[in-house]
C-alpha cells in the first residue's frame, strides 16, 4: 500500500484507541450529586420524548411518500424507496 493508505489506516486505528480511552474515562467518572442526577434524568426524559415525536413524524412522512411513489411511479419504485 502507498504511504497515504497507511496514514489513513493509522488515523483510523488512533481514533478507535482514542474512543476506547475516552469511553473508559467517562464511565469511571463520578455520576455526580443527587441533584445533578435528577437534572440528568429530566433532560434524558425530555430528549426521549423529543426523539419519539421526531420518529413518529418521520414515519408518517415516509408512509406518505411511499404511497405517493406507488401511485405516481408504480409499485417497484415505491418498494425501491422503502
């Protein structure tokens, strides 16, 4: 392989090592005070509600586009979209 490809592979390997080290560091950190954990739980709950709403909206739009593709372009185009 050329030196450029080796550099790319090395950069990928270093990024994986960095990810492992950072994950271990974060997992070993203190969870915080009771108040911090309470705030974290509230943020997590709000984020989950937001994501559920987004996924529902995306699913509805996907179904509408699927039906329109089926009606306007045919069944195979709609299946290709799905």
